[in-house]
């Protein structure tokens, strides 16, 4: 790599490396896109530390810190794969926030409005997909684990990122899903499929959820599948106050990742400060 540019061949080898290490499809696509951005920036120049540091500076000006760091993470992963650890760069430091933005946090009332909007559009599949993600806390990529057999058992076995965990399906959701399966004539296998017989993916669900925004009266900034997982996490933690258990349920290896899911909004943070009543 020191004497030549990143080539299509090395990109292909890196992609195979990610597949062999059981990286999620979405992660692989993101890494390949991010490395492609660096290739475009580098053009015909040979990668060296100075070039990569200049690229880092560009990312810092062009993107939010978290987005820039995710692109650097992809590039560093590729450099390590290529045996060029000496070219890896540090990510930007991120100040941990005490609370999250209210403009981005989906509330339980807004979640219910989305479900009602889906039902009003006679899109029962979307209504149940939204309720399944929010009611179990699974990732969109794990939705394929919701099979007819799993629903009958009341639990699904989810495998993601080399780890396996058990997800419970509450009785109310189980009843809805079994009824849907019977109505659709689905007797086995994956429950949520497209008309062409393929499993629903992130893009399918994302697009359909966005179409509910106006009717539901919910800001599009809040409406995306992963926000349902965040709502599950905050609701669970609000009841149980057990972050270690929540990390296990969500399939997080690092509890610091779970902390991001349960930070409260600024309004909630303000209410807690007011309730301290420390001003005489």
C-alpha cells in the first residue's frame, strides 16, 4: 500500500475479510462507502500520514463529529487490514452529553400515533413491524428472526455480530402476530416479507415509516426504525433501572453503548433539576 493506491482488488479483499468476520451487511456497505470517499479524496496520491491527517481535518469541517468518527473508524479498519497500522489516526474527541435533543427523541405518544397512522392506511404489516421492533428492542437486521415458529414459542433466538441471545415476545404481541400469520396464510418461516417473497429490509421499513409522518403528526427527524429500539431501551430502563440487564437484552458488548440509549431529553433533565429544590 505504501507504493500504490488502494485498488479495487484490495477493496474486494477487505470486503471478504469483513464477511468472514461476520460483520452486518449494513456495516460492510458503510465501510465500503466510507473507504470509497477516501479513495476519491486521495485521487492519484500515495497514502501517507500527512494525507490522512489532511483528510481527517476535512471530515472535521464537513461533518458532525460522530459522522466524521464513523468514517475514520472505517478507514482505520482498512489500514489495519492492509498492515499499515502506522497510518491510522485518532478519532475526534466527543463530549458526552447529559441529555439528548428533544427534536430527535421519539416519545411513546408519537410511537402510538405512528401505529395508528399505519392502521388507518390499512398497512397492518407495517403496524406490526413497528410494534415488534419497539416491543422487543431488536435491530431491524434481526427482524428475520421473527418467524412463525418463534412467535408460537413466544421467544426468538437472535444471532448478530457473532453473538446469540433470546428475545421474548409478550403475549399481546404474540396474539397479534399469530392472527396476522393466519390471515396471510403464513404457516412457517419469516413472518415479514415483501410481495416478491424477500424479507423486509431497513430501506423498506424506513421508507414506509417516513410516509406515516404527516398523518401521524410526527417530525420526520424522529421517524426511523432504530429510534423504536431507543424507545424500548428508555422504557425498560425507566421501569427496571438495570443497565446491565438492558445491555444483555439489546445485545450490546459495551455498556457505554447502552448508556447512549437511555439518556433523557433536556426537558426531563430540567424537571429533575427543578425537583432537587436546592434554591432557597
